[in-house]
């Protein structure tokens, strides 16, 4: 494990978000993971922040609200396409997405959410703010193109507490 500055991880993270996704992980009695492709890393409130989008209909949504913290794991050495596809289509309500599906839940360093052991880049975050999206100030192209069913996301702004790689040097 090697701690790195979150700015040094943005390019890799953004490339994976745009081309297959990354794993959003939540702890609790039954840890869960899901695939996300929409997120942002930046600087807000004088803190490094990882913003993730989750729809209220998702099993992970209520878990995120209760937990108040999460991790993001980014595939590096292995693209994990099959695992990302599974984690993005199966529901944690119906199955354990870790057990028997090629993913290992390992303990994080400072939050009570797992990291994905098969990934090489990890962010550990504490939720600072949740904000529901509403259509009243959304550009029509976004509203019609991404929310035709009006199933808006909630934004979870997480302070990045740790960023590190578990890839071998």
C-alpha cells in the first residue's frame, strides 16, 4: 500500500469512469458494491472531495445515507469488465456481489466500507453533503437525454480522507 495525493489519481479515475466505470463500496452489516460511471473529483469547502451520483431506487442509496462514508475502487492492472458489468446490473438486495463473483471485500484504512481487493487505486471518503437533483435548473439536453424517466440522482459529496494504490511498485 502506498498513499498518493488525490490529484495524482484523477486522470486514471476519470478514464475509468468514462470507459467502463469504477466500484462504489458501502459498508454495513452486508457490504455492497455498485458500478458508477458518473462522478467527479475536486476541491470544495477547502477539502478534496469525491462526488458520486446514486439514484434513490438503488439498494446502495439507503446504505450510503445510513453509513455516511464510502470507498471508491478503481481497476488498474486488470480492467475487471465482467465484474463491473455484474456489479452494475445485479442488486445487493438479491445477492452478495462480492462472494463468488470475482471480487474481494478488504477492509479500508479509516472508514467502515470495504475496498475491492482486485483494484489498485482506492479513495476513502466521509459524506459531507447529500443533494437531490431537481429538474427546475437542469439544462433541457441533460433532462431529456439522461432523465427522460425523471429518475434523478442524489449527489453524495465525500471528503477524501485517504487515496492510495495497492498495486505493486
